[in-house]
């Protein structure tokens, strides 16, 4: 494996896992070791943040906030523009690191960096558009308006599956809004965090910015808990499992802090009688096996009209037969490994559960062995026919496991699709306008994302990303998601010589 990209990104065998942005102090204490699921090799180690270092990071961030918030938003946007430019320069190397450390295909690794570049561009434009409304006061010679101010420190907890893009959605928007941020990346992909921080350090230095604007901390849930319990961190944006999200929501809620949660999905495609089969096959296959089924938007369920059921099942099974599984940096392969052996164990346990509840195997699963599969993390994408009320299909297993189930009426299909606890992404494949409009109506999909003739994954950055129910309710990335990173202030200004009270109240002495 050619590892030149590590050097380009400033990564060493031992990396400082705690950084406030422009300098690095090596911490010789406890380390996280990052092993690649691609070949099982140790890529590097990252020092774990100590409580003392954490407090120092927060103090630096608090001080940096006082400076950063005073810089006009368009000038903050200019710094973000430069970060986007630096990402363009390092796109190849960072994409390779994402692919090697996380295991997604190189195309998807580059795609993730492209998503970062795009959110930088979006944030630059946004830096001149942080608009508030003006209202008509009910009192004469008064003016009312609202404005948006930054919150302070934004704590970002990110997952292994999008180890760089999801941080950028949060951090780049938070930055133009005037916040500083503290990032705890997944302990399963810590080097991606260090690489992004190193690129930030170059941009910060070139702009004479103080330390503490973008900060990196590393460790397990305990390090995350320092942030979730810390009243100095007004907003926690967390991406990961529903289990983790419930703990974060309760901890931050107990101190009445704000949360932005991006949790599990259980995404379905409804395939109707009139569906265009070419679109179905591409959308369902990429949705189910892309990123080895480890996107929160991965397609997990196909709900198929009974008249097309056998056709979808058979054509898709044939397409599964064409998949090449192996080294994700080799562009001939479609599917790389799962993130680690724990994920493999969960995949196997889910297959056992499906078989136990009477699911019918269409494409069997299994762990791959032999040359090229030494890491033990490569599995076969698999496909099962289950009943609409399958218990297993209600759970999100973060692996390439796809369920298919039949339906008779669209109302029934929508009810099945909405019957799961999660509510992130959904899609309908149809050429019938009545069907697509019903699916998008209030009586249709209950998800945060509802697509027509597109699969469930691969959302564009321009839209608000997130979902309902156990997905957590947060919205990140595009549209007006920026409002979650700011506090709204309503201002009423009296330019008269009287002080009339609202609601017509008289209060004369
Ligand atoms: C995630 O899996 O956490 O919509 C994010 C998509 C990507 C982002 C997924 N743009 O599939």
C-alpha cells in the first residue's frame, strides 16, 4: 500500500490528538491506534485528550470566540473559502485517507471531500445571507426586527462513516455564523480528524488567526461526556447511533443546552407498479451496498408492488452477482470492508436473527476469507425476503443487508415504510404523478428526506439533512440549517418621545 498521502496530510506514526489549531503539543499519554479495515495494518496512533488538556482547549476556544465573533461574517466566509481551496489542493490525499482509514471506495472518499468543498462554497455564500426578519411594531414610531448572533462553542461529535464531511457540514456553517468549534471525531477514524485539523492549521496561520477557533479532542465516550455536561458548550451536534443520541440528548437536555442530532435511519424505497426498472436497480443497489451499507441513508428496505415483486427480486439478485468486493482503493471494486470486526459480528448476528424469524435468503451473506481479505472485515452484501412486520427489518444494522417485502396498495406501502422507529430518508420509484404526490404529501412519507426516482442515499449538501422520530430531529448542512448554530434576538426600538406600552396597557403615575 502506497502511503504517501499520509505525509502530505502531515500525519506521523504518532499524532497529537488534541489541538487548538495552530500549534501542536505532543501528548505522550494514552493513545488510540487506528487500524485500516482495508488491510488490517496499523496506520498511526493518536493521543487521547486528558481532562486537563480538555479544559485548556475549552479556555482557548472561549478566548478565540471573543475574537472570531467580532470579525464581520463575510470576512469569516473568506477564511472558509480558503479552507475550501486548501481542501481542493489536498482532495486526492484526503480522499485516499478516508478510503484507507474508513474503508469506503476511493470514489466515495473523494466524493466525501467534494462534499466538504461544496459546503465551504455554500458557507461562503451564506456568510452574506444570515438574514433576520423585520416586523411591523404595533406602536407608533417603533421598529422591530430580529437578528442572529453566534452561540459560542459548538461541540461536534462525528461518526466513523463520514469521518470528514459531516464535521465540515457542522464546522463550516458554525464558523461563518461566528462560532468556534470543538470536534471529537469517531475513535474508529481519528486520523481523518487530525488531517482536517492540520489543513485548518495552515489556513489559520496564513490569516494570523489565534489558536482555538477549530479544536480537536480525541478519545472514547468519556471525552464526549466532558463536552455534553459542559455548560461552556451551548450546542452539541452529534451524529451516530440512536442509543448514543438518547444519552447525549438527556445529558445536554438536563442542563438545558441545545442539541442537533443526526441518528439512525431505516430507509426504504417504495417500488410501484409504474416504476422505471433501470432507475430501481441502480438506486437500490448503490443504496444498499454503497459504503458497505454504512451510511445513515443506506437503503435497508424495498417495499415492492406485488405485480413487480418477482421481477425486482430476480433482477436485483442478478445484479448482486456482479458485485466485486475487495480493496476499496482499487477502483475495480464496488464494495469495501466493514469498519471493524465488531461490525462484522453485528452483521452476522443480524443474519442469524433474520433466519430465526423465517426470512428467506435471496442472496446469502458471509465473511470473506483468503488473499486480500486478511483484515477479516470483508463481508458479502446480502438480500432477504421478509414479511412486512419483520422485527429484524425494524432495526438499523449498519451493514449491507437488504430486505424486500410486497405490498398491494400505496397506502399500505406508505404505512409499512412509516412503521419503523426511524425517520431519516425515503424514496418512491414511480412514473405516476398521483403516486409521487401522495408519497410527498402530509399523508405520505414521515421522513426528513423523501425522494422521487432517486435512491435514499447521496443527499446533496444544499438541502437540510436530517430526519424525524429516532433519527433525532436535527437538520444540518443546507437550506436554513444555519439557524441551529445561532441565537435569535428580537429587538424593539422606540424612536419617539413617548413610552407607549404594548397591549394598550396604561401605567401612569
Ligand atoms: C451519513 O451517513 O451520516 O446522503 C451521512 C448521503 C450523504 C451523507 C450521509 N451525503 O448519503
